[in-house]
C-alpha cells in the first residue's frame, strides 16, 4: 500500500505544530509561542474516514536575515512539494495576510501539486477574520482552530477528498524495496542487476534522494524495484534532505512485498543496518540481506558462515533470512537475487492446510506441554493459518493470555521447522476458545 504524504507548510508561529498535534491526536510536536520552535521535521501516521496518510510538520518559512528570504522560502517549500502528495498552506487568521503567504501561494501554483489553504487561529466561530485571505486568489480558505479543534473535522474531510489516487501498478507485480544505509551500493546493485545505468551512482553518500521505481520482468513475473535513499541514524536526520530521505525509506518499505537490505561487506553489519532490517520485519515484509562489496572483503571459506552467524546472534530473526554475498562492481552473484526473490515470494504466499497445522501443533504439545499457570490448566486446542503475506497462524486455547512467551517462541520455531517460511516473518496470534 502506498501511504500518501500530507505536508504542513507556512511561515513561523502560524500554528502548524498545534495543527499537527490536533490531527495526529498526540503531543508529538513541540508547541510554543516562540516563533520558529519547529526546526526539525516531525512526522506521524494519521487516519481519517478510513484513509491513512503520513502527516509531516516542517520548520517555518522564515525571513531570517542570515538566510536570504527568497532562497530559504524556496528551499523549504520545494522540499515539501517534492515529497508531498497534498500540501496544507497554513496561515494566521488573527495576523492576516503576510507577504510571505502570497509568495508561497505563487510557488504552489507553479508546482501544480494539489494544496489547501488553511486559516488557523479562527478560534471564535463568529469571527470573519479569515475572509481577507480570499485576496490571495487561492480559493476558499478553510477556517480552523488547532487549539479548540473548531472545523478540524471539516478540514480532514477536504484532505481525504483532495489526496490524489495512487498510481496504478501492475496487479501481480512483485514490489521490491532496496533499502540500507547511504553509500552501501544500492543504486550500483540495481544497475548491475538491470544491466544498464538507470540510476545515478556516485561516491558521495546520499546521492539517491528519491525513491525511484524501476520495473523488469523475470520468468514472466513483473518485478518493480524501489531504489531508496539511505536511512541514517535518527540523530543525524538534522536537515531537510535527510529528513525526507528517512521518510522515503519508510514509505518504500510500506509499498514493498520484499525488502533487499544492502549492507557493506567491509564495514560489516552496523547497528543501523539491524534497525532498518527490523523496520521491514516488523512491517511484515519479506527480507533478503545482500552483502555487497564482497570482492573487497578479506575472507576464507568460512567467512560467509561467520558473517551470517554473527548477524543472527545480534538479531535472532536473521537466522530465518537468506544472505547473498555479492559485488555490484564485478557482478558476482548479483543475478542470484532474482531466484531468491521468487523463492521468498513463494514462501510468503504459502498456505498450509488446517489439518497439517493441527498435526504439527499436536506433535509440538506432545513433545513439550505448555507451562501451567498457578491453579489453572492451560490447554491448546487447535490452530489454523489465517493469513498469508506475511504468514499468520492462529492458535486457540482456553487461556491464551496465560501462555508463556518462551512457549510461543517454541511453537514459532516448531512451525518454522515444519514449513520454513524462509525470508518472511511468521506471526502467531493467540485466541480464546472454551475447552
């Protein structure tokens, strides 16, 4: 699913952060009377009328004398326009029209992106202060009060209505996000795989700032590669480009069926690699770890095995994930990833019959009974696979809430041993059923 992005833009102190908090429903952004409080970008998932979207709050467009007004306005607005599917231009109904409001309106017109004019701080339902914003020629301003919530529902109705529909994708296309830290060779890997220089490659970390879709066919299957900007540690996401790159990586994971995590063989698996892997795994995506620059690694015949073992010791779920040791520079084993993608996709959509699941559950329980809670007998009655992509097995019992976590892991490992589900998270949900 491609979750759309809605961006709040406007000059400082018009209440963007307060509006962000009102829509998201949490005090996620710092709100202060001091102009320019929001210097970093904040983003969160929001939902209205069944439509989920990412909402992000940008730093205020400023006329700081240390940053020439036109340059600074254009830089911030361009970044928001580039990333967002819909823009909310927030103005101050109490302060009235400001020259910078008119400037941003002109930039938005040139962009041809959909946008909505929001007159915030219309706290009094009887006030007509917002009428003067009609002079911007930007259509009907929507009066809201982020502080007391006035008209926030009406605004969200308009937001949902104006979000453009997602572009059509080939129905059976396998969507593959190429993820990883900056400068590990993601674009080089995709280019080598496709046999042509489709994506910009540079020694400068972070060259790829957009998520770029590149289609191909393999064994009559459409595969769409989403090449993403690298994801840095959150503490380093301190300017606009890094912020949007981080957001794009998360959006790419959301859109994907399977993620290729590219890591640097020479540097080894870093903590940030593991965090990115966890984002994909917790999101229910298939995962393959591609160890790039293998040609530069000093190694013997046991190096690859040690690499996988050490990764799984740090993050246990990586023991269920295939590793591919490649070189985008020489082409070593790069095309092998296509067969791995087909295999992981097949495992992702594999469905086990209820009788097979129950037989395996019975065998696991016979081998090791669930620990009994004080004074209460815990029984597991039956199980069935309820979902694919990712595979999900429901286990029914009389007191599922009393089942120890280590026993759930035991069941998980037993189901894995029986059916693999290689490269995919296996989810187990516990359900109550009377004995």
